[in-house]
């Protein structure tokens, strides 16, 4: 891609060009449009000596050559040095602002730790393997939960991958780092008897209670229950695109879920009137569980775990459960089978030890 140099004169137009100062102007085509950029910092004066003029011409040529290389790289799918100097923090913040409300808080928390570690500015070219390793160590020194660190690093990785798509960088340096791996956490779920306890317990917030029970009967995430509309329910089944995975799920309605829907007919567009953030919803669920005397650390997502474990207990095959839950990978569903296996093992080991 050719970059031509034009001269842009200033000063008294009545004077000859030889007696007027001028600047170099770079003339080139970008995305089919003609661009003219003036090199503002280099001014040629009529009284410049030959040496000074040659030095200024060398600077202009250096700028011209650099721009020509960058334009050639861009046209050939390569990254631009100018883009690599862009602010990674600003870019990360912009991506986070466009996320759905159910994941936005995680992006905000990651941004908070980034700024705390680095400040508000770092160029993409400085987000190196060494820098990333130092950032991971910074998070560890703060004694954050391992899975929280994994989540924050995943957000940074997603940002770098997006930057590759936009030809800002050409590779993700996180590929070459031994990143923290997600640890399996204990799955908290409710038994059938415990679900019945919730049904039998009076609670001040029927919307939250019914939504939680609906999750136990359908396996929907809190975000999908919050956004569930009556239009998503047809022919005794739910059909919607999950907010988190973008997968479409088809969930038949059982008698339990139908009973909940009957109780929610006072709502018009949305089935549940849940305007609260998920953290607020979790606090409400904890208050409800406290009234039932169920001795478990229950949050709203436990309703989804309950749905899966009840199905496994009832003998439903793992592939059907995976489809109902909208999992992308069967491995995500297998954790529920492990939970039931542990229950079986515990039951067998609880037998009386006979004497032989």
C-alpha cells in the first residue's frame, strides 16, 4: 500500500512557496477512502539549513515507511503496531459494559482487580506472559478463592481472544501459561423431602418461593427464570434460548411446574415478577431456607442442582438430563451421576457389619 508525501504550505499566501513554511502530508487509501494525515510535529522553515532540512526529511520518511508497513499488514490480515499500543484496560471495560446483567458483575470485579494491580492504562503489547503471571500471583496473594481466580482469568482470556478477532493482537499469551484450574466444588441440592418442606413453609415472598420451586421442577437457571415469558410456554412445554449458553432448550412441564404456573397467572408478560439482582434473590432464598430448618448452604442455583439429582435418582439417563439442562458438554452433567454414586456407596457402607 503506497503512501505518498504531499506538501502543505502555511503562512502568507501572497509569498512564493520557497518563502513559506510547510509540513509533510501523508496521502494514502484506507478501506477504499482517501486519507490525508499531516505530520504536525515536523515543520520546514525557509531559513532551515541543508542539514536541518535533511534531518526533518529523514523523520518524515521514517513516519511514512512505518505507516506503509502498517497499512500493508492490515490489508494482509496482520496486526497493526498502532493498535497494539491501544489501552487494554479501556478495551476490557468496554466489552464488560456490553455483557448481560447476570455476568456483568463478574466483569466488573475483574476490572477492579486489573486496575488495582496495574492502574487504568496498559497497552496490549505489554500484556505479556510475564505480566499475566504477575497478575495471577497478585490475585493469589489476595487469598481469593481458586475458582474466583479462574473466573477472572477466563474473562481476560475472552478479551484477548476478541482482540485477536479484531486484529489488535495476533495471539493470546495465556496459551503459554499454567493457569489455575477450576476445582470441583460440592454440589448442594435438596432431597424430595426437603423440597416438600419448602412447599409446606409459609414465606413472605411468594414470587421468589415459586420461582425457586419452578427451578427444582424445570432445571432453569435464575437468569432464564427471571426472563421467562408466557410466550415461551406452548403445548405444555417450555421453549427458550438460554441466556448463558445461547442453547435452545425444550422442557416438558410436569404437574409440579404446572401448579406453579397456575399460581403465577396474575403476572402478564413475564411469568415471575423478579426484578432483583441474583445476589438479592440468593439472600431471599437463604431467608426462606432458614424457616424450613434445612441445614444446607442453599442458594438459588441449588434448584437447578436439585432438578438434576432428582432425575438421576429417579433413573433418568444422563443424556436426557443433559438435553433438558441445555449442557454443551456431557461432562457437565456427569457430576450429578457422581453425587448419586456417592449416595449409593454411603448407603451400602451403612449396613451392619456382620461377624464371620
